[in-house]
C-alpha cells in the first residue's frame, strides 16, 4: 500500500482540532499501553460511571519514548514503576502538534514544556499502533503497517 500525501493531510485534518487542548486522565494500562484524554469530560455510552475526554487516545501496540528537552524520561520497555512515573508528566500539558511520518505512521506528539511522546510502529500486520476516538463519533485507526482507517464508533 502506497501512502499518498493526501492520506497524511486527511488524518491531520481530523487531528488538528485536538491541538491546543490539555491532556488529562493520563493512564498506563496493560504493559505499556497509554490512554490520554483531551477536551471536555464525557460519560461513556457503555458505562455512565466511566468518563473519557471528547478526544480519547489509546496508544496500543507500538513502542514509545517520552522525552523532555534533552532528557529521556522513559521508553515503553522500561520497568512498570518507571513507566507509571513518567506518563504522569503528560498530565495537564497542552498538546501543540502531532506529526505523522509515513510509511509506518511513526507519530510525534509535541506538548508544552518541551515534552515529546514518540510512537514507533512494531507491527506490519494484525494490530493498530494507536486509536483516536473523536468528538463526532469517528475512530481513527493507525496501523497495522502502512494501513489506516476512519470509521464510525459502534
């Protein structure tokens, strides 16, 4: 699958309204999975006690590295305690930009205070690298490999 310049532009158009919003509810899940909420809190349709942001980012099956300035805070294969401490750095930081790098959709999330979260694909088949749930009910799936899709949430 050849990735066209329009693919990056189309995904960027969906992501751009999230820029300028603060990260909250940052959580380390199973292994090195990360979830980050952006925007106003919204009750989950399945479980009214579960609250997500109007933007819900799930960093799923990819490697990642969290940096601040010239320092590496953590990388996805570090100890669980180091990962838990490092992801707290993202809490309440404003997202400035998201860069998408074909062909494997490596992604760079730039936050205030020189904090950068770099995502690296590790699967060419089977698993998405990351998933973004948007306020209008669309779900952006990045990966596996060079694939990507935008679907309606079920």
